[in-house]
């Protein structure tokens, strides 16, 4: 693993908490895709339904 990856790994926990809070606020369903792009697509789709 590269040395530049370690700061990102430390912040992964915080990022996952933020994603979880946004999913709960938007009431979107859990998807198997864990990428940022897939999450943002699901978030946009949920907000367009509201």
C-alpha cells in the first residue's frame, strides 16, 4: 500500500458515517454498490422522488 493512501484510510470511517446520515435523511434503499459515484446517483434519484 502506498504511503499516500494512509490519510484516506483514516478518514474512511468519517466518510461512511456521513454517507449513512445522508442515506437516512433521504430514505434511500441500501445498494450493493459502495462507490461514491453510485451513492451520489442513488442520492439524486431519491431527491427527485421527494
